[in-house]
C-alpha cells in the first residue's frame, strides 16, 4: 500500500510535525511505502487561475507540484497535516491544494477521476490550532473535504486538537499521541489483511 503524507506546517518539530510523526509510526511498522512531502521546503507557485488545465486536466506550471501530482495519483492513502492559521489551513497547505485545480478539471470537466486502485482511496486530516473555537476546525475541514473529493478520495477521517499553541504543547495533551497512533493504524488496517 502506498501512503502519501503532506506536512503543511512551517515549524520544524512543532505540534503538527509531532502529530504526523506519531500517526506515521504504525504505517512504517506495517512496512507500507511512505512518501512524505514537507510543503514549506518545496517550490510550489500559487495557482494563477489561468484556465490552462481546463481542457487537459494538466497544470501548465512546472515546479515541485509535478512530483506531487504523480504521488497523488499513485497513493492509496493520503494524510494531510496542517496547523490552523486564521481559521484555515496553512498557506503552504492551501497553495498545494489550490494547484490541484487540474485534478478538479480532470474529474469533473473531463470525467476522468483517479481510479480507486487495489485498496480503494482513503484520507486522513490532522489539524492543530491554538484557539479553542471550533470554527477553525470547521473551516479547515471544509477545505480539506473539497481537496480529498477532488482527488477521488471518497472518505476521510479527521483528528483535530484545539487550544494547542506553543511549540511542543501537543506533548502535554493527555491523549493526542495515543489518538494519532491509533488513527494511523486504522488508516492502513482498513485494507484486506490478506493483501497487505
């Protein structure tokens, strides 16, 4: 099984990073193929809304998204991890998502969705925010849902934590790491055990 993970936080060893690493532990333990993209360190230009992908389903911009497009097509499971900034996903995460407009054109205009593959396609959203208000979770979830459906992931699970702000504060949460490990295990255990 191929598992693709996006780390959308600019903060190294921050709460999002810690949560994602814990989520990936059972994935690595099960010997699945994992590709991790740390979006802050990639060359990804924002979508220009140029219409270049309307008739082809392919973005005309050539940058690090080329590698991401291929990884999305090949993945059986996709993890999207981001902090919440101003009630939404990080700029790094949102920039990558916006560039998936080409997948939207391919699926909805050209009627060529990504095939579900041997294991089906499932997603996981990990989000951490400093504020305790649920609106940040709701807004981030809405954007992530649009992203997942656009790349032909019909279902995803969300693990979210609010009131987590200072770097490393997630380590003080009584259940966060345990929940992260469990959700990572569920993500890859949903396949037919005889084919893993």
